[in-house]
């Protein structure tokens, strides 16, 4: 394959060292929260956010006072975004249905879709108040009919961010906490003297938040491992130019200092022009201090000989956001299999997906798109099966097969579960544990 890297990011071994440091910090912090509860949480909040209110949970009156600071125009914009997310989530929920079928005469199998009973929604906000993340987590949990929804967000410039709190309330959060980082994740999952633990954690966050969710997985459920934002632009000269490519790469690079941004193209000229345009934009971008670090350390430019090569590279990288601007966008839609979300065509952009268009922006990173999709209403739903046998004939038929198969594996006790039904409902005179002779005759 003809694949050339004009620019590569930080080597994998250096990234691994960074990850190891984060793992150690998170492990010690979670242990401290488990041992000391509220006291540890308050100390961590004071240390990292310089925030120590009388209580981290907001009262209804405090929520009302904080959200009153949001302007009419801002509230209308938040409402619009909320409505788009809810509309799509409701359509997704409608696609999930309970079923029951009769597989054999008198044998009924089915499943029920049951919501998780409590969820903790983390909404990042220490550096940028992520209003949209409240819609993506809280509102979708509400559509799923989760009975208890906690929402936590760090203080912004020393106090609760009114727009974030407004979005949390609009989404239907039952408990709102002004609490960030590992301390928020740990408190919601482990529980403290004042916070009852939840069954599931959702929402994006920085590397420490993502690692905390990873370490707590199993104790609680999680949506996915959502690490630093990743973006990929797949472009050719028929549908994109350097300005579009550069803008779309840097638009995500400003998220943090470790946000991978990758251009995949079959045009050497577009690749070179995009790198030049990136430098021009970085000279005027207000968030360039952050975006430049991401671009320098994690930016990549890959020139491919064919569209098949571009597809191969894209599926291998499995980026969180994949923006496709080519003369064959539908071909990529049909053949891409590993990614977080696709954004098709030059009129589409990742920022719309992040904030307002209605699809969920909590997406898999670190190649997790190979085995999971993003957060959606179905993540809050547990599908539980059940079985019902209603006739003696069915109990006898299934019991005969069941007993033989249990004995095939050596599970005599299992077989007897079937045999007792054969005796009771099939009129078969079988001594305890001696189903084999009858079962042999019924083969």
C-alpha cells in the first residue's frame, strides 16, 4: 500500500509512560475516597479546584438562583440543543422493544428492556464549561427512564457555571453536584457519607476521569472509555480545501494538550497546504496555546495512494470523530467499521455533532471504536431474558433433551432438575438421579 506519513505524533512508548503515571495517581486517589469518604472528596476539591462550599450538592433554590443568570437567548439556545438530543434519543428508544415468542408449542421465550436504576453523569467544565455534555448524558438517561440521575460538574472560575446547571436541570437531573475530576467519579461510584453510590457512570472527561472510570468498571457499569478528544479528516481535492481541513483539525485540537488530530488524504498538495494553513491559523487562534501542543505532539498527516489505502488507515486508527469530505462519502459510510461517529460532507462538521445536531457526542477513543459505539439511550438499558413453559408436553419434550445434555457434560444435579419435571409432568417413573435409561429410550 502507498501510505506516507508527512507528520507523526508522540511515539507510543512515550504515551504509555504518561498513562502509567495517571494510573498510579488515580488508584491512590480512589483508595483515599473509599477510606475517608467526604473528607477526602473535600480535600481533593480544595486542592484541584480551590472550591469548598458548605455542601457540594445544590439545593433546588440554589439551582433556581444559578440558572436565573442565564440570558433568554442563551436559554433558548440550550433548549434547542436539548430538544434535538431528546428527539433523536426518543427515536432510538422506540427502536428497542420487548419481545416474547413461542419457540415450541407451550414454550415461550422473551426479553424485557429495563433501565439502569441509578446513573452518575459527569459533565466536564473546569477549563471549558461543557454545556452540551449535560444533554448527552442527563437528557438521554431521562429518555431511558432511569429513576435516579446524578449530575456532577466542576466549578468554573470558582463557582457553578449557570449554563451547565441549567442544562442539567433541563435534562432532568435529580441531584446536581458541583464537583469535578477523580473526586466526582469516585464519590458517585464508591459513595460517601452524603452521596449514595450509583449503578453506572457516564460522560466524557480528561485522562484522569477516564482512568477513574476504567478502574471502577465492574464495581459500576460505564458507558465507554472516553479519553482525550480525537479527530480525523478524510479528504480529497474534490470536496475540501486546506482551510476546511485545517479548521476542522484545530477545532478539536483546542480541547486539550493531548487531543490527536489526523489528516488522511490522497493529495500531496492538499496535505502540504493544510499544514501551512494550520500554522497560519495557530497564529491568530485565541486557543492556540492548547491547540498548538496537541498539533505538535499528536497531529499526523498521512498521504495515501488510493481510497482503499485511506479506508484501511482510517479503520486502523479508529478515531473518535471522522469527518469525510470526498467524492465518495457514501462509500466510506458503507465500508468504515471502526470509529466513534461519522460526519459526512463538507457542510457537516464535528462541532455540530458536539453541541447541537442531536447525535451523542460521548464517543469511543483509544481505538475503542473497534468494539463499541458511543453513548446512546440504549446504554442505559439492560436487556433481560425470561422463559416460560406452560404445558406438560413441552416440559417433557424439553426436559428429555435437557437431561441428556446435562449428563453429556457430567452434571448429574443439573440433569435431575430436568428429571423431576419428567416425573411430575411427563408421568415417567424415574428414581432420583437415574434419568439415563429413560432418556436413552427417547433418543
